[in-house]
């Protein structure tokens, strides 16, 4: 693979990662997870940010890939909680949200 193509792929991945913070639902999910500072169910989180469960799952998978959330299995149920990195980003997003309101 050429150096240019590698750079292009890396740039596209970075752009996708950057974009996730500036989309409403992912940002709201991070802030919602931070507010109660306890693990949540995906279905509850989906309702809190007003999206379908399947959309929430896709967002959460991306957030997990970025190291912002982790899943903990409790029997048949997966709980979602922020990682340290996720907590820091959620804090910044919440501060921005408070500043503009």
C-alpha cells in the first residue's frame, strides 16, 4: 500500500473519530453516562438520548472502539460505563454545553 493511501486512510479514520464528538446523540450519551456516574443499560441510555436501541448500540460500539466506554456483563445484561478517557471527554462536552446555554 502506498504511503499516500495509508495517510488517506489514517486521515479518514481520524476524521470519523473527531466527528463522533460533534454529533448530538454520541455527545448526549457521554454526558448522560457521566451525570449519574454509574453503569447504565443500553435501553435506558437510548431512551435518555431519544434514539432507537439499535442506533444506541452502534454509537456505543464506536465509543467502545475509541476507548470511551466499557461494557460489563451481568448475567444476560450488559452494563455500560465510562472509562477514564470517556469521563474526561464527557466533562469537556458538558462544559461546552453549559457554556452555550
